[in-house]
């Protein structure tokens, strides 16, 4: 799983310069995606429709809600099994509750979470959002690189990306 870095640029000229420098830093052009509203991007790698619709956010929301549902069902099963004195069902319910708790805890603590909704205002004002997918070990390096070479860029945070699914 890759990490997606978000950078806001004031115009296409600055964003294109950053893209060229990132390519020089061994970031593939297929791992760089640009989004803009009301601005035609001619020289920047365009984001896919899945990326523009923030499919990752929908997947996260679905998985989170499914996790909560499984926990709630296991909690109900736990109380029913206690009343019925069904020892194995009680253990199974406890196991499911523990698994969903740790899955949720891992999701909240370890999975970075930035979404396109956080950039709506900037995009509506004509800024360009550059999304750069990098391995987790290169996040600090690339953020520092862009921050030092492009003071006009606003670092917008980190999220996750699955290259195979195009999100």
C-alpha cells in the first residue's frame, strides 16, 4: 500500500515545475495525479475518475460502518449467550468483539486519513491539488523536498492509496 501526499499549488506553472522535479527524484508520472476545478490542466497528469470521486473515502466509510455493525451484533450475541448460558457462543462473541475492536483501533491509529473534501474550498478558488503516491518510507523525504523547493505549495497531509485499484 502506498501513501498519498497532497500538495496545493496556486497555479499550473508551479505545479508543473514540481511534477518535473518529482520525476527527477524517481517518482513515476503514473504516481502523480492533479485535480483542479474550473481550470483546464494541459501539462499535468490528470487524476482518474475514481480518484476525483474519492473512492478511498467511500471504501473507508463502508469498512468502518461494517466494523461497527459486526461489533454491535457480537455484543447482542454476547448478552443473549450469557442469558442462555451458552459458553461457546459467549466465547465466540467475545472473540468477534475483540477482533473488531483491534481492527478499528488499527484503522484509527495507523491508517493515515486525508480526503478530497478537505480541499473543496481551495479547489473552488482555482488552486491545483497534486496527489503524489510514494512508498511509506519516502513520505518525509518527498514532503521535505516539496516544502523546501516550493514554498508556495501547501502540504495538505497524507492518506493511503492502492495502486492496483486505481484509487
